[in-house]
C-alpha cells in the first residue's frame, strides 16, 4: 500500500538525515493518520492516500505562488522541494487521449443532451479516473464534449 511505502521512505529519510524529505513525509504521515481517525479506520486505501497527497500538493502550489509574489525565493524553493517529494507518490496522470473515450462513454451512459447534464456525466467519470486525472481537467473536457452535442 502507498501509506506503507511513505512510512518506509520516511524511516529511510531519517536515516539519511534528509531534513526536507523527512519533515515533508512526517507531515504527510500525520495528515494520513488524521484522515484515518476521521474515517474511523486503521489504514487508508490508496485512493484516500492519493487524495490527501493531492491536497498537500495543492497547498504547496498555492504557497509557492504566494512566496514568489512576496519575493521570498528561499521559502518558494523549499516548497518546490517538498512539492517534488509529494508528486513522486502520485500515479501518472491520464492524458487527454485516454480521458476522451471514457468521457464519450459516460455521456452515452447518462443520455446527456447538453451542458445541463454535466453533473450526471461527472458522477460516472470521476470514480473511474480517481487519482489518475485532475478533476478540473476532467470537468473542462466534459464541458467541451457536452458543448459539441
């Protein structure tokens, strides 16, 4: 499981005295434990783990943007290092070419007639691509496909 790999990598980072990686993974592990407690389970499934990592990635991206606006290169660079560590645990993102057939099939399943049916199509597509595609990208592609109907 992904959470087990994160724990192993954290231990190795501690042994290697890699401060950035160990602090990043320590914070990630605490967030994973928090979500597990919230869901009242012992161990998170990989999909939940990926969701937590994506949330952390988004926070780092926002921080980098803010630090660069504030001309704090040092802090932005640290966030970029943490971002790279977190992204290494995410699965490869699906390409537009891979998403398009799934979206077309979902449109047929939902009997969608236009943009008003976007919610129904998204309910079909999102569980299929969970953790493998950015929700905003999926939403944009679904909207574009529905506008062509």
